[in-house]
C-alpha cells in the first residue's frame, strides 16, 4: 500500500479556524457551480430557448473558471492568497445578484462567465492555503474535510435550487447563492484576522515563469492534469443534461433533478467518511483503480431509464468513484512544486474545468450521433482507463517533500 511519509509536526496555531473558514468559502463556490443544473429547463422555458442550448450555461461557467485559474493561482503566490480569495468572493456576490435580475439570456450568460472566472480564485486557492498549513502526512484527511464542505454545497445546492425554482422561480436560486457568498466573505474577513498565512511580494512575470517551470519540472504534472481534464469532460459533462433526461421520462420537477444530482455529492460524503479505512485497505493505487471502475459502471447504467430513486443511488456510486480517484490526484498536485503550490493547484483546476467546459459539447454531440446510452458507456470506459493510468504512473518520491508548509 502506498501511503504518505510520516510527519509528526503540529499544525500552526489557528489552523482549525482558518480551515473552517476556507471550508465555508468552498461551500459557497460549490453552490455557484452546481445549482444551475436542475433549473436549466425552467430557464429555457423562461427565455423560450432550446434546453440543449441553455445547458451551455455550464460551459459559460466552466471555461472562464479554467482559463482564469493559472493567472489567479500565480497572483495568489505573489500578491497573497487571502487577498485574491477576498476579491473573488466580492465579485462572485456581484455576479450572483446580476444573474438573479438578468433581463435577458445574454445578461444571465455574462453573469455565469463572471462568476466562473472569479470562482477560479476560490477553490484552488482554498486548497493551496490548506496545503500551506497542513503537513503532507495529514493532508489527505484535511483535504477530505475540505472536499466535504464542497460536497455539502453540492448535496444542498442541487435539491435546494430545484425546490426554490419550483416555488419562487429560478431567479431566487441566484439570489440565494449570492447571499451565502456574502456570509462567506464576512467569515473570511473575521476568521483570517491575525493569521500570517502567506507573504506578499510584487507581481513579476519572472516569478510567474519560475512557478510554472517548477510545476512542469515534475514529471507527474502532465499525468495529473490530463487525468482531471478527462474527469471534467467525460463525467461532469453529463450533469447539465440530467434534468432534461429525467424530463424526457416524464419527471419534470426541478427538485427531483436536484435530488438525483445530489446523489453524486452523497457519494462524496461516503468517501470522506471512509477515507481512512479505504487508504489502509486499498492504498492509493487501489483507490485510483476502484474509482475509475465505479465511474465506468455508474455511467454505463445511469442513462438506462430507471426510476429516479435508483438514479440517485447510481449517482452515489459515481460520486464515490470520482472522489476516490480525484482525491488522490489532488494530493499529488499539492506536492508537484511546494514553492508554487498556488500555481500547481490552479493549473489542476484549469485542466479540470477545461474538461467541464468541453464536456457538455462532447455529450451533446454524442447524444445526437450515437445515442444517450452509447455516449455514457464510452465516457465510462475513458474514465476507467484514466484510473488505470493514474494507478500505474503516480508514485511517491523517494524522499518526502522537504517543506510541508510550502516554503
């Protein structure tokens, strides 16, 4: 079994408080990410547009998220991660309320572009802060808890969005997530007070270039980034179509679509609760192989037309598989270049969300040309191969990282 090197060093004072605040920020951004999926049919009806066109709101979020992350990660490593985190939360609040009051689809689309762009400064920088504070030996457990906060946003976000859309309309969904982002901003402002989390320097291009060189000097970088790109494309690309697929079977309630999608995050909670046991029993390579296999099985059966409670259970299996593979990859990403951890995590997120931006286009094309079941089955095979590839190439270095706090 592959496991991190032991590290008995204590966490810096205040680490628990900071990680709790970071978790709230992750919860906030996960709401922005997934709350749109169950209300796509309602938005399409409201603007009298085709559902498959409106599903590209997912791409409107994911593509800017991906492209902005390398810049935001580098800014975090230079001008300060906390400063970038606060600025991104402010802009996400503005974008959320802009979407709530959007007079037309173009404005709504623009609000999704903006919130996607600035959300790229929340998730990777939050993980980079966790990587700076928590020694590598404890990072798998700490990250599973941070991911649990993001998964909670997914669990509550999708069904809550559906419920709100069914009662007050889809605009209320955008207003709610913006209000929660306000709470996260206040928590960051108060909770980070007195904590010297990172140092600030001038933003210089040579510093950025050195950070990129440090990341790509590690031969594992290309495998980590390719793997999460494939995850984003062939798994998350399906999510914007879940509500429409359920509606085609006669289940048009947005709340039910939200519950089904939330099954994915429930699977993530199962992973978070079992991670210590899974690591002992399977090791990292077993988690990667098993994660790819569970995603493949889930995607092969999720579009076969089962009743929605069964679909919920299938999404739980898919979620468990995804986080089993993705959680291990994230740990390796934080170790690619400790001195440029923000850059490494941002490139990780960039790759992941480039995949998510491409995913709806891939699925739409597949649905139109080879059918729903064939497309999802082929996607599952790609993800199974991804798990095998990661298990074959990702290995711990002979010596543990010398500075677990990113120095």
